[in-house]
DNA sequence: AACTTTATTAAAAATTTATTTAACACTTTT
DNA sequence: AAAAGTGTTAAATAAATTTTTAATAAAGTT
C-alpha cells in the first residue's frame, strides 16, 4: 500500500474515531456508532461489506443498521442488479440533527404533558375535597403551580421542534452566516 | 393515610414515572433518573433521605447525585446546622435544557472540528504529494470537500449554543408566546 | 419447484454497566 | 485526642445489554 493511501486512511480514521466517540450523545451502541462513522466515508454499503470492514457479525450489522435507520442516520438505497440490500449514511448532519432531536423532544413533551394534565386533575380534586386537611390542600396547590410552570417549558420545546421542522429556525440562525 | 394524601402521592408518582422515563434522553441511569424525578417534588434532600425514599444504597445515591450535578440537574444546597449534605433538583427545565445540551453540543462541535482540521491537512498533503496517483488525489479531494461541508453544521451548532447561552434564542422563540 | 443467496429472528455467550457490600478517609463533636 | 457521623472510593456482585452462533424465513434464480 502506498504512502498516500496510508495517509488517506489515517486521516479518515481520525474523523471516524471522533464521530463515533461523540455519538454517545445519540444513545447508540459503540458498534452502531462505528458503523455510522465508517459509512460516512462510503457511498453505500451492503451488510457483508459492513461485516468485513468492521470485523463483526452480520446480525450485529443488521441490528445496528436498523437502529441507525430509526434515528434517520442511515437510509436504505436501491441498487439495481444487486440482490443485497444497500445502505447509505445520511451525510447531511443538519438532517440527522433535525430528525433525531425532533423525535426525542416531541416524545419528551408529549409524555410529560399527558402525565402533567392527569396529575393536575388529581391535585384539583384534592383541593376541592372537603376531607382534605389544610396542609394537604396547600401541598396540592404548590405542586399544581409547579407543574403549571413546567408546562411553559414543554410548550417551548414543542415550538422549538416546530421551528426546526419547518426550517424557520434557520432564518434566525443561518446555516452559513453572511459575516 | 388519608384518601387525599393517597391521591396526592399517586398524582406525584405519575409525573415522577414519566419524567424518569423520558430522562433516558439525558443518558443517565434509571437510578439517577428516578432520583431526579423524586427530588423534583422535594425542596431538598440528604443522601440518607434519598436512600430511604428510593430504597437503594448510599453509594448509589452518591454517584447518581454526582452525575446529576455534572449535568446541572441537581445543585448542592447549604443548610446551616446540618452536617449532612443537602441537594436540590433544578426545577427550571429551561436551565437544565440549556446546561445539558450546550455542554454536549459544544463537546461534539469541538472534538469533531479538531479532528476535521487535522484530517483536512492530511488530505491536502496527499493532494500535493507528487507520488499520489490521480485516483488517490481525487478521493482526497472528495473527502476534503465533504468535511468542509460538514463544518457548516458544526459552526451552526456552536452558534446555537451561543444563542442559547446568551438567551438570544428566546427573542426568536419566546418562553411564553403572546398568542 | 428446488436451490441459492441474503436478511432476520431466537437462543446463548460475552461484555459492559449498574448496584451493592465493605473498607477507607474525612469532618465534626465530645 | 478519641469517637461518632458522613461521604467517597474499591472490589465484588448482580443485572442489563450487546454481540455472536445457529436456525429460520424470505426472496430470487435456475
């Protein structure tokens, strides 16, 4: 192998290493992280190529690639004349970012909002209940208000998701600032 | 225990459950997630209170609380006249959000930017190297451009962090929309 | 329709991570 | 200065997750 090829591979590996390392933020396994980072420098890959490249089993590649598809970091590609499935890494990090965080934040907001609504109803019942002691009522009021306050955050999170999905956020924060 | 108290606890537990459940997004252990969610309804707690409340060991509480401190979701509080350390949950989710994501994104941007800069230098060397074959040069150019493109994203991430840190983002996305 | 090839599922093994028990170190109090 | 209380570190255990081997299913080819 030539010196240039070696240097090329070395350079790629530097980037592959750090991409994989920072991907813990996306809650994927090391295998999936390595896979994504490897695919980042490939046009597309089959499961067998992945296995060869990473020296891991095929089912491991299969599950990793599926997880990466779930968080939209890998897409299935169609290759005519090939029976093997081919996959390509999403190389546009903006799209990965949007898909991942929107999905996560939406889930966080939705789940918590629902629980909060239910809990607040309970607190109101307790407050209205004549059998509740003044202390209990006071406590219920405190919690009710605390939850009411937190709803501001979840609504904001939903707004953030919406502004990312619609692309409106890039009017405020341009992808390539003019100056 | 009165019916109201029971209902109160039940309502709290609903919220505690979902907060803990959605906290996987923050990469904390279930123990830490449960702890935070529990503390969310308490003014402040000592390690022993945590242990009693969650039925877990003290070292587990100690490490969980430390991890939560690292991501700024729990703060140490001073309680005069008590030898025990006391801790309080950050109840303002905006602050948690800001601290957590800014820290994470900054790390992601910094690490990848550094690796990219280094790799790009290598690619330039390869391109300039007279011993490189045309194919190798073409490949190096492709990768160089791909990395250059990705820098747009990391710069944007840094801008996002900055606008969150400075609070400027709330001019664009208000915490409490007027309408 | 049988045979290949490929991908996925299931069960087992291995690794990693989380948690606990036990020991240690540090503070404060007496 | 000794003793008690509190928190942290270390080693061991337990639990969960990841990965692999093996088996099955699905799709395509001859």
